[in-house]
C-alpha cells in the first residue's frame, strides 16, 4: 500500500510536508533484500534492529559476510502473524545465519 507520511525529526517535530512511502497493510508484510555498494566489515556487533513507524514496524539487518553485501528489510503491520514472522526469520537464519528472530 502507498501511504502519505510526515517525517518526524529527532526533536519530534512533524514536517508539514508529506511524502509517499510503500508499506504493508495492518496484517501484511513486505520483504526487501537490497545489495549494498560498501561492505560494513569491522563492526563490533551485527547491525540489526526494529523501528516503529506510524502504520507499521520495520525490522532491518545488514549482512556483509558474503561476496555481495546486502540489507534485509521486513516491514510488517500491527496485526501481522508474529509466528509467521518468527518462522520466516528463523528460516533466513538457517540460510544466512546472522539475523535476529522475532
């Protein structure tokens, strides 16, 4: 789905201008694997986490242990089946071995 989103800065000021973002509906999810141009080697910990948006949550992780570094993004709605997301990340962990599970 496409949403009109107002950016919020670190001081929690809401931008008067909206921009379009693609996100999941309340019980859906979107998975993106994006190649990175630069490897992130040398980090002391894995770069992954969860952030909350107004309409969905966003899980992200970076992987640079292969010849092509990439970023994983999973956007999911508040009513998305968490067991399905957990199973998905566990399968990815079995294949790639670096993501946190839900």
